[in-house]
């Protein structure tokens, strides 16, 4: 793992609003694995109203908070289940709010990584592919590589650690790759900001 002068700000967005979400458990484990490179913060999306252009004139407080948290993050890690062969409605709603009002896209230029888990054989493969296409279209720099995690009981323990050694090593490499990409992108952007 490359050493960085200071930690990056990582926004974690879980595409599930279930209280006992296995994707939230995976996201907590990823935050722990990335602790040396990232200060992680979960960005809440389940309190956002359904996107409606009529609300843009006076943004709801939850939308203002959400957009500020996205904008203050150096990178966003999306951890999502698959719903009906696509991304969950709660996640698509958050993405839509992040692009609006017109000309105020909170996502542009942010580093993004995508993963997810399910108990099925293909995990969240179709949702992740769909999400990658959306994120690229809204101006995010999406990390390459695929991370489809098959969930099984005991995969994540009560201390948010990955119990399976091979899965833990794979996910550590995934988080490290996100840190390297974020560092490279930050290095390219910083000189322009100082000029």
C-alpha cells in the first residue's frame, strides 16, 4: 500500500435501506479495511424525498446535507444489492439528487468504486454494471475491476472484520486500489486548484 501524507475522505453509500442490510455490514468491513488511507463516513440516502424538479427551488434540508457530504468526499464507495436486475430505487434517487439542480452536479470528478453482496451465485453483478454506466455518465472516475461478493453467514463478524481470509485479502486489495486511484486523481487536481 502506498503511503499518503494525510487520509482521504471516503463517502460510503449503501444502496439498501434495510436495517439488517448485508451490504451495510460489508460497507462497515470495507471502512475498517481502508482505515489507514481513508477517514470513512456513511452518507445517508434513505431520508431523501423522491426526486421532483418542483423541489429544486428550495432544496429540502436532507438534500442539502446529502449534497454537501458528497462534495466534501474525495472518493465515494458504493455498496449495493441488486433489485430487479438493476440498482435499488433508493440509490437511483440519491444519484438523481446529486446531479440536480441543473449545473450543480455533486458527483463530477469524484473517484468512485462499486461493490456489493448477495446470497445468490452472481452476487450483484448486473446492478454493479448498471451502476458503473450511470456513474461514468454523471462524470465520476470509476475504478476498474470487479468485486462481486457472495454473502454467507459469518462473513462479517461483530467487530466489522471479514472472517474469510481470502475474501479479506481480496477486499483489502480492492480498498488499496481505490486509495491509489484517489491519490493519483488528487495529485492531478491539486496543482490546478492552487493556480
